[in-house]
């Protein structure tokens, strides 16, 4: 059973359950992100603990008339125009390589300091600006991670 359990953890990233918690995120001043990992039934080697910070702007404009040339004719049709753009990204190494024991709970803290001039979170009629975080353990195979967690930046 141990071999197949280790193989499953390697392929699926289920060697640990990773979560994160954010304390009062804002621009222009530091805030703390707490990363927690609970290891599965086997010990594991971690190359590093990391945190990814991303912001992106999404714009969607419905019912736009778009013209397309086809040979000598100009054909027009209506469509929804969308555009997504990453406006900020940062990758933070939270902890270096280490061994994690089986069935244990580990906690790390990372301090993030976003520049004051970055865009805050917002949702408008045709555009939105979203912030999200992902914490993970860099391991052989599929990294266990928290998944992208949305946050609100004021």
C-alpha cells in the first residue's frame, strides 16, 4: 500500500493539504500571509515553500460590430470583445528546502508589501480588477497547493 500511496501523492499533489490566510491586505503597507500545510501519511521532501501573488484586469464589451475583409468584400458581424491582462505578479520564496514528517501540521508566514501605485480590487459594469494568491510546496511531481484564493485589495 505504501508504494501506491506515494505514487498517488506524486501524481496528484496530495502529499499535503495547503491552505493560506491573509491578514488585512492593502497597497503601500506590509501585510501577512500565513501558509499552513498538513502532511499526508508519508514524509516528503520539499524544495521550497512559495507564494504567488497575481493581479489581472478583465474587460468584456458586448455587442461590438467587427468588420472582417474576405477577399474584396467586407463582412461585419457583432460579437463580445474580451481582454485579460496581468497587471502585477510576484513570486515569493517563503521557506527553503526541508523534510516534512508524516501527519504533521506546518505553518509559515510571509510578509507582502504591494507598491502603493498598484490598482486596487474593483468590479465595474464592463471591467474588473482581481487579486489572488496561491501558496504551494515545491516537490517532485505535482505540487500540493492552496489553489488560487481571491483577495480584496483596497
